[in-house]
C-alpha cells in the first residue's frame, strides 16, 4: 500500500510539472502571437526556459544526490560554444536540423566533461567538493576565453595562441575569437524548441528519480554508510547523477547560445553558477516544480523592477531575503497550509450544497 501511495504521489507531481510547462508555453505563445507582450520580455522567453532547465539539472546534483556544486555554469558554457562551432561547421542543412545536431553534440561533449571532472571531484564531500567544482567552472571559462576556432574549406581549426595560429585559408571565418567569444553565427533557437527540451529534461529527471537508480542515489544522500552496507556503490551513482546533470546543462547552454548571434565567455562565470543555485534553493532543494517557478520568477523580476530605477537590485535583494525567510519559517508555512485546507473545504461544501 505504501509503495502504491508513493507511486500515486509521484505521478501527481509529474503531471503537475508537465501541466506547468504546458501552461507556461501556451500563455506566452498566445501573448507573443497576439502581440500583448513587451519586446524585452519576449526576448527573455528562451533564456528563462534555459534557466529552468539549468535549475532542474542542478537540482539533480544538489537536491537528489545531496552534493553541492558551484561550477554548473562551466558545463553550460561547454554546451554553448560546442553548439556554435558545430552549427557553424554544418552547411547545406535546414535550420532545425542544425539546431538538433548542435544540441545533441553539445549534450554529449558536456556529459563527457562532466564524467572526466567527476572522477576527481566526486571523491570529495561537502565544502571541499563545492570549492573544487567552483575551481573547475572557472578553469573551463578561462580555457574558452583563450580559445580560437576558425572554419574554412579544410575544416575546423583550433588554437590557444591567437587567430593567426589557426592557419586558415583567406576565405576562412573565425567562429570563436578568444576573449571576444563567439561572433557572427546564425540564430537558430526558438521558444518552441526550448520548451520541448525542457519537457524532455523533465521526463528524464522524473523517470530517473522514480527509478531504482534514483532510489539508490537518494539512499546514498540520506545515509552513505547504510547504502554501502547494502552493496550500493556511492561513486557509481553519484557519477551518474553528476554526468546526467552536466549533459542537461550542456543542452541548455546550446539553446541559450543559439538564441543570440554572439556569446561572451564572461556570461558563464561564477555569478551565473550562484544564480542557478539560488533558483534551486529558493524553489526548494529536491523540488522540481519549485525550481521551474523560481527560475521563471527570478529571471523576470529584475525587468519588472526597472521602475524602481537605482533601487531596482536593492528591491530584488529584499524580495529574495523575504521569500527565503518565509519558505524556511515552519510556523508560517503551517498557517498557509491550514488556510488553503480551509479554503478547499469551503469550496467543496459549497459545491455539495448546490
């Protein structure tokens, strides 16, 4: 009976997440088609969706696996620049095919990077793991900052010295120009493609969490010693969660980069990793629904607060502090739950009388 109830609860949560994504897409797609949305907010739709994916992927590490990672933006940058290079190298294909191939390759490369970084990193725990992931995130960003990539008739050329070190033909084109980032590539991402990717990520994470593998990951999180005594390998399952999370971050980075015609490595610095962690913490660690809502609200909020002028970010910080205090106040949460229970009872009684 207990397992049946848990399965029912999990299916309800999954349905709620899918419904939330569908409502998000339908509402904003309608606003765009009817032109009842500002250009600023319209331009934010794809980044918002990408940050939702990032929050879900990081929650797999922080909430489900129980490890603190501070370098998630590094995997996003790998996906971003990989997709730009791949789509720029592909010729003769329609835009949607380029986009799909770019996302797939970016996902694979980010997953490989996550696996390789996870080998030394996941042997650590707690603060040590957080510091090392932070270091790896910055290393990735600095490598990309010093990377030069060009494409000509002979193929793709790489250099860490200068554009001259690429050895390209005169007709070649520089795609990634060191500190300037990627320039002059074609915008391919659409809001629909971003939402489809969000849907796929949700399906993968929710099925993983509710599977035998997911239960093993959570067992390690709750009690590592007990899990090991049952024959569960902590390194194996932590590596799986970390690699899948990195792959999803790479996919999000691909869509994010292909929403623009230029992308700067500075965009994927330590502050971006912290911002994604804020989404996870504010939405509730291990709560996928909360991650989706928090990412959407916190990305849009600074735009909505522009009328406050110089006090915009101060107001943003105050709102964040207030929400964190409310979400961590058990008494207040109990009162809110009681209020909604009474409200539901009144509504149900009113329906019966009719």
